[in-house]
């Protein structure tokens, strides 16, 4: 029986301290307006994250486009060189 009352006493103390802590923290939050500030900072952080993500995607897209353009020029140059050499072989080939 003594163990049960010992546990119940500690349980009651935890409930009382928890309730008092919640009340005090709620009053401090209302006085200083912490929750709205935290929400505003989180929203700013999300907006910044979206901007950074879009900027990275735009930069990546520009790099890919530049790489594709360079690859296109290389292929065009090699095709021109191949066609010129093929035509030269046909023209200068003895009959």
C-alpha cells in the first residue's frame, strides 16, 4: 500500500508541475508573442528554401543547355569534316 501511495504522490506532483509549467509558458508566449514570430520565421525559411531550390534548378538548366549546345556544335563540326573528307575522296578518286 505504501508503494502505491508513493507512486501516486509522485504522479500528482508531475501533473501539478506540468500544469503550472504549461500555464507559465503560455503566459510568457502571450506576453512576448513568441509563437507568431516563430511561425513568421518558419514561413520565411520555407520561402527562402523555395527560392534557393528554383535558383539551383535554373542554374542547372542553364548548364545543361550550355552542354547540349556545345555537344551540338561538336557533332555539327565532325559531320562537316566527315562530309568534306568523303566528298574529297569521291572527287579525287581515280576512275
